[in-house]
C-alpha cells in the first residue's frame, strides 16, 4: 500500500460562530472516533493532518490542499458543512470518506456526496478503505463492520490530536474518554438503543487516567458513554485503582436509575462534578428514570426528589427532556415541567424537540410509514432548529406556543437567579448562567418566536410544515447560507434536499428482493 496524505476533519460546529457558549465549550466537545482514525492511519504508515473545527477556524486556510484522502466526522446538523467540504476536496482530486452519526443515520444521502460512507468502523474496515482508495461516483460505497470495535486507542495514543484541540479551549478543557459502548435501555428514539452494551478495555482506561495526571494539575474527563455506569462497581473500581480519589474531575451522561445515594457518594468521592440524566417524558420511559409505572405529577415528585438528592453530591446536573412525544397531549406535559423546575431549581433543563434521524431508531420507520417526517434540511436537525416529526396531538401553532412558554419560564431572570443560588461551585454556577443567556436560553426563545410568527405570516411556512408543499421556505435556505459562510459556495447542487423516507424505501426494497 502506498503512503497516503490523509486529512481528518472533526466537525464540532456546523458553521462559523461567535457565540459565547461555543467559545467556552466547543473545543471540549471533540469526538473520539476521528482521533481514533488518525491513530490507525498513522499506524498504517500514512501522513496525517488533523483539524477539529470548532467554528472559530478558517477551514479554507487551515486544511491542506494536496491530500489524497479526507475523512470527515459529522453529526447530522453539520452534514451540509461536510458535504461542502467533500465537494471542495473532490474538486482537488481527493477521495472523501464520511463517518460518525450522520453517516450511520443517513447513509443513502451521504453516498451522493462521498466516495465512502462508514457505519460501525473498526481497523479492518479502515484498511479496506485505504487499500481501495478510489473514487466511487456518482454513488459512494457504504461500508460497516458487524459491530462496534472491541478496543480503541486510548488517550495516550490519541494525545497527538487531543492536545492541539484543547489548546483552543480558553477555560474548560475536557478530555473525551469512553468506558463503554451501547446501552441496555431501549428508548425508541435513541441511536444507541439497538447497539449491544460492552465495556472498553479497563487496563487501557487505567493507563489513560494515570497519563492525564502527567499533563494537567487536575484533569477534567468527559465520559462519552451513551449511559455511564451500567456496570457501576466494576468501572468505579477501575477509576479508584488508577488514580487517587478526587484527583480527576469527571462529567458523565447517566440514567437516574443508576444514581442511587450509595452510587452518588462514590461518585462524589471520585471527583464527579457533572451528570446528565434523561427524564425524557412525564408519561413514558419510567425504567430509565427509575419511576416504574408512575406518571404525571407523581413522577414529577419522585424525579424532583431524586434530582435534589443528586445535587447534594454532584454540583452540576442537566436534566434532559424530549418535547412532542406521542404520549404528550395538551398543556399538562409542559406545565408539569414547570412544576419540576419550581421544585428542583438547581437543575439545568435540556430540551430536545422530537426528531427522527433517518436510521437512528426503528421507531423512525413508523413515522415514515405514516408520512409524518418532514424534509427539513439537515442543518436544522440538532433537536432544536426544527422538529421534523409532525406532532400527533398538537397543531404546529399550539406546539410552538407551549415550547416558547416553557423556554421563557425556564430561562427567566427568576429561574436563572434561583438556579444560581441552588447550584454549588463557581464553575457550575456560571456555566448555568452562560448557557441561559447564550444560544441555549435567550437565543432559543427568540428563534422559536420567529418560527411561531412565520407560521402565521409567511405563506411558505404552514404548507411546508403540514406536508402540503415540498418547497423549502426561503427563511431556512437563507439561514443555511448565512451559517455556512464561505463554504456555501461549495455546497453541491441539491445538497439542501434529502429524501426523509429513504430508510423506509430501502427496507421495502430489501423485503421485495427477499420475497422474490
């Protein structure tokens, strides 16, 4: 195999930004797999240039012009940035490869703009790409391993890519790590619900934690596990064996069902400073929140009591909710969330609009069969920019009115002040304030109000939202053009459009072939 010049781009921001929260956090949101690809490519003897795009770099000047292959990792909200970059590099003669969540969720669309589209990727899959390393056009080749890799390069091996990325972070410098892959829960909307749970190599993790203590006085690690602590005692035993208790700060996404008081005491002892549990709904998913069959206000009381208990041990908690689920109806779900905030002032609420990300979950097939999935450009599919599933029990106008009301309530001056007082620690307090006054709080209120007003005033809006017209409102096209900046001119023709029912059509075609 000849030595290749390889470029790797980890897209954290979907376009140029000057947002305060992005300045503080984006460099700490780097993904692990692009770094892994970089390590593996170097092990194969290739020359690697790595760029983590946080929204503050000029990609057109930072990227090498003479690469043979370009790997791009992207979430769906950054798909148009990825498509534009692929178009640019293809024009320079490079072969392009996309991986990450977008490639897994929308492989059919990604194949229109990339030579290779990767699902689960192990070292053998990567070798196959590098050996072939040829153009596949007009449709790229879809490739995937049978399962997630059993082992991955650790922090020490990835440090060559982690270090220059963290140098872009002005304050918080979070090192990404994985203790496990997959999830034992079966949340119908989650991309990890169908991925078998597995722990990573504990010996590698021990060495990584020890290594980090040679790089920082007090390292900060962000566990990227879909659900941290499923095998709680084994993982905490590993942490305690690796480093002295409290010598590293940790943040993790975990479920309430795992956060018992005994576990919380152990997490506090070992330096856990932030947890992000999913509440999701007051009328469903009781197993994940350890509320069983309790619904409505009964569930609110139990979850509030649990979250207040967590705040006695861990200073920062974000509680995640999904708005617009089919189990929701009328004002009650939104009013219950307000009551939860009143009873649990220290929790930062994370709201996601119900979204169907292509192949992310089998439930999406049901939405597509019922023609409920809208073709909003990928740029807006970040759980907040657009809700691409037509709500079952709300009109669009009433739904956005309720979302606006809840968001205003959540980030009012009163709520911000109460959250500030109820939160322990300077960093946690000011992180909540920055998030509330930046794009996550005030910014979303303003954006949702714009959408609600246009549902009445813009003649393109309601027909598009109601599936009566396929013409994308100019408002959205203008927003993509603005957000992409200089990359807009490289967005391929047709790049704003995709088939929202591609998953269903592919499954139907397979069924037809199997029957024949």
